[in-house]
């Protein structure tokens, strides 16, 4: 009841639908929601077909699977996502799910209503809204655009998009790197500051690494567990959505280390208890599809798609910078975060781009008070249309 309005991306979809019905001739290019557009790769499609056939035969049919995920996928995650980077994660610390969004919301079941939550501002809205749904956010202040019981950490150009440590006691800290929405990253030293802080203050870091596949620079951790001490303070969320184009296929996983305890209670055991109670596991055929991402062919094919999107990110970044906008992100991320011209409010710039360039973006203000004055564009579109969208925006800004 306290949640204002609608979920950000539903509101954008609503505005776009209204605009399209009033301007049926408009050829909209959508660089708003970060939804992939390249089809699933052949290795994944082959695995899906094979698994579907297995489900149609009595000998290979499967009913309920393990709530935590099948061993074949947990073992693959441990080997290819972690051991390959020198991080030892045990299969029973890995919980397969239907995606990072669900887990980022569901994880709130482990915390009490009076736990204080800290988020970066701007922020992936799911972190905040799900805490509001769990009764942890307090009251919504329409004027400030924030919740009374959420600790907001501004991450803006002025501080290099690195949040400052909290000045009051917080219990739960959401960090996202590569960041949604700013497209910026935290390096190893910057993350170490947070890990040390969390360990010293009994706080828990919820680390969202959904975009790790886009990291190209050295010294940017793909996992928080690359940072010493993280296993006693951090939970990590991963997803196949952006890595392998699974936004509509749905699969991800959450790491809850066995070393993570608070007041003598294992969070791994708590999450296991939560999952076995409320979740019956991710579909077998989908887990087989995810497993195929780790094969040699699968890796080669998904890397090609990621490279395709990375090129789009560069096109957007360069094009907007050339058109005079201040631009961030895009290097280790599929997101480009740009300052609006002359400090224009971000919903106004969103409407202007929709109306005059027929380009759909995401207004920064939708991600929190400190997102005001920015817009976000995604690199997940078609390459040709991305070039055209950037041209249209550049012409509008010059004209
Ligand atoms: C976004 O556009 O921020 C993402 O697509 C949202 C999500 O991954 O849930």
C-alpha cells in the first residue's frame, strides 16, 4: 500500500504504449529496459531439445528436482565461474534459481523487519521495493523520493560512482558491480573497503554480479569472493540473463558461503530452509540449457553475443559524447549512463527523446533521487538500430 506508483519499467512501457497509440507511424527504437535481443545460442538450443526429449520418455523423465539445483549445474558453476578464477566455492554453497531478480527480492526473508538496509542511489529498484514489501523500508517521502528507513548512498559523477561508507549502523548493504544503472564498476581495492567494513560491523553485503560477463578491465573482480574476507560477509547473485541471453528463459544462482554466520546461525542453512520451503527448483530443461553455456562451443557462442553488445555500448558512449553529453559506463557494462543536457530533469529528457527522436531510454530519476539529471541507455539492441538511435539523438541535440 505504501509503494508509490508502478514498477519503473512498467511505467516506461505504459508511456511508450500511449505514445505509440497516438503516433502509430513512429518507428520507435527501444534502448530502455536492459532486455537482450540476440537469440539463444545453438549450444543452448541443442541442450534444450535434448532435455525436452528426455522429459518425454519414461526412462529419462524427471519430476521434482532438488530445490537447490541439479548437481550437474552446481558443479559446472563451481568449476567454471569460480575455480577458474581461483575462488573455491563448494557446490552446496550454490543455489540455482529462476534468476537474480527473484533471489534479490527473496533474500529479504533472511532479515528481520528492523534490520537497516543500505543501497546505492541510483539503485536497481528491485532492492528497495522488495524491502518496502517486507516492511523494512519505513515511510515513503514523496518530496525526497526516498524511504525513511533506507540508508541511501549517493553514487554520482562527483564521487566517481564509489559510495562512501555509512555514517550510521547498517545491517544489510546492496552492492552491484558492474552497476545497474550507472554502468560503472568497483575495483578490488574499493570492494575490499566494503568487505572489511561489513566484517567489522556484522553487516551483510548482498552483491549483485548479474553483469560480470561484461567486465573487460583487469583488477575488476568478477565475484566478490575474489576479495579476501568476503566469505564471512557476502552473498552473491548471478544470472544467465545477460551472460547467455536468458531473460526469457530464466535461470540464475545465488552463492551463500558456509562461512557466513551471524549470531552463530548459518545463512547457508537459513537460505536452504527458505528455498526448500518456498521453491521447488528451476525446471530441469532450463538447467540443462544453462549447463550448455559452459561447454567450449557454448562459451564461444555466448562470448560472440556479448562482444556484439559491447560494440553497441561503445557506439552509444562515443556517439553521445560526441554530441556533447557527459557519458559514463559502457566499458565493463552494457549500460551507458549520461547526464542530461543543461541539467534537464530526466523524465523531461526521456519524454523529449521519445517524442522528438523516437528513442526509448530510462530516466535516471526512476532509479532514485540521485539518478535525477541522468538517463540510462542499454546496449542490448540491434546493432543497426543502435547506430540509428544514436544518430537521431545526436541530430536532436545539435538542432
Ligand atoms: C534493467 O533494465 O534494469 C534490467 O533489465 C532489469 C532486470 O534485469 O530485471
